[in-house]
């Protein structure tokens, strides 16, 4: 939040405090004033006066975070390039003093009848808002309220099948490691983050065995969770310290699962000093530019095509509530107009490693390789998938533990 917004939020809290000290009926009035001030502090980028169809985008972080939120922001701009009469209204970084309901009120006041909330962090509040504002259509990215059943008909979910490109990331890590030690910086722990860590591990284990002819039991794979999607000083672990700790502990490849680019910034610092370290950032297609010499590649979300389809259907009056878990375009996973997820190769990959990754990707796309196939066990030794069993979508989406062989907490 910029300085003016922080000042306005502080002002509303001061007004409320003064009213409480004064006592009497002024407390109610000050509370209302504080709510209005907080809402004003959150005002969206863009304006209904700009014309066109106002579409709200509620980001969980800054729009230029070089990660998750920037991918959504870029998708909003892609949307405008494809449907010029759309007017994206961007709300950055949910202030703890401002509720999603207040944000929705502001966007509604600016004419928005379609609002994207771009994190499962917003899932419960989005469902509540959809029930409260039946005249507004809500799309929650990465959530599954519709899939679970009972969601209001003005709510939809959308997500990309990042599991595939996380497997490519794991494969790249296995091809590059010389210390046989791979590490993963995780955010908070839930079904989504567990399945993405598991996907990386499956890709690493398969490629280490298949292409390097190594014993996957010799491959160390550790995850450490910081506690949220990005660093919150005093609340989460410091991701910079976590990454440095991994490298100091012998890992030579660190993969990121958080929304921000600390992993690649640390890797660049170490690579610039001559250390042979590698990194795989997350979320944002151009993340490798922050540390090209150490970057093996980046698995990224491409929300643009899904957002264009949703808005087009909304404008045509044909949109219906659905849970969309969109796959890569296997003919070209990096096609910006068709693929929900991609993997951008980094400069640290050798030509041979790129060829191997091309083969691995092709085999996944054809179905020749399906890494969610048993036998696979959970960390506690119980069976996840029996021998020969292929996981259903639900068994992939809802993963209660990390897989056997991964060091780190499952809960």
C-alpha cells in the first residue's frame, strides 16, 4: 500500500480512537467514518469513467511482485488487449484493515458486475460476497467452492494444471543437481501446496532415474514452509534466510513455491560470487530475468486465455458457474493465447538438458508418462495409490500428505 493509502488508513483509526475516548453516540458515527475511510484507502486502479465494461481484479499482493499477483495483473492487461471495451479495475494487496466486502462495495460503486478474486486466500469471503451480492458475478482463482457443491450460481472457480509444469521443474532440478540435494521453499500448507510439492518431487525422482540412471533414493528432497504466500516480517519465516539455509546445507538447486522472488535473488547473489547453485522460481513467466545465470526455468500461470473466455461468456450472457481446472496446450505449452500454464527455459539449462525436458514434456502430453500412478505412499507409509492405479482428479486435487521420500511437514 502506498504512503497516501497508509496515511488515510491511519487517519481512520485515529478517528475511531478519538470517538471511543469521547464516548457517547459519536462512537457509532466514527465507526462508520472509519469504514468509509478504510474503503477509500483501498480504491481501485482504474475508473468507471474510463468507459467500457468495468471488471474488478482483487490481487493478494502488489501488481508488480514478479510473481503470482503480477501474473494476474498481466492477464488483466492481456484481457483488455483482446477485448478493448473492458476496463480492468485493479485492487492491490488486501490491507488487513479492509475486508473483501468493502472492496466489493467499492468495485460495485465503480460499476463492476464481474469481479475476479485471485487467491484461495479469498475463497471463503468470495463465497460469502457472492451470496450477499447476487447481481455480481464472482470468479475465484485457485479455489474449489463450486467443485465442493453448494456454491451460489454467480460464483465460478478457475485454476491452471500447474502440476504438469511443476513436474518439469522437478525434472530440471534433477538434471542439474550435482550434490544430489534439492530444496523447496513452500508458502503455507494446504491441498494445493502439497500437490505442487508432490508434483515437483515426482518429476525429480522420475528424471533422476530415467535420464541420469541414478537411484532416486539417493536424491535428497526437502521442503520448508514459511507460513504464508509471501514474507510477512514477524509472522512468517524469512524466505531469504530459508533459501540461504538450504544452500548452506548442501542443496544446489532451490525451487520456489511462494509468490515473490526471494529464491532467485539469493541464487543470483551466490552465483555472482562464483557458487555453482541453481534456482527455479515460480508463478511469473519472466522471473528468470532476475537471475538468469542461475535460473533453470520457471513454471508459470498464464491466466489470460481463461479470463478472455470468462469475460466473453459474461458479455454474451452465456456464462455459467463452473470449476475450471485448465490443462496446458500440449502442442505448445508456452502459447500465450491457448495454454493455461507454461515452463520458460532458463539460461542455466544446457542444450542437452533442454532436449531432455522437451522429451519429458512430450511424453506427459501424449500420456506415455503419467507420474500420478501407483505404487505411491504418503509420508506416514499409508497407501496413496496402489500399484498401477492412476489418480483421479479428486485424488490429485485433494492430497492430505506429502509423498514418502520428501523431508518436511505435511501439516
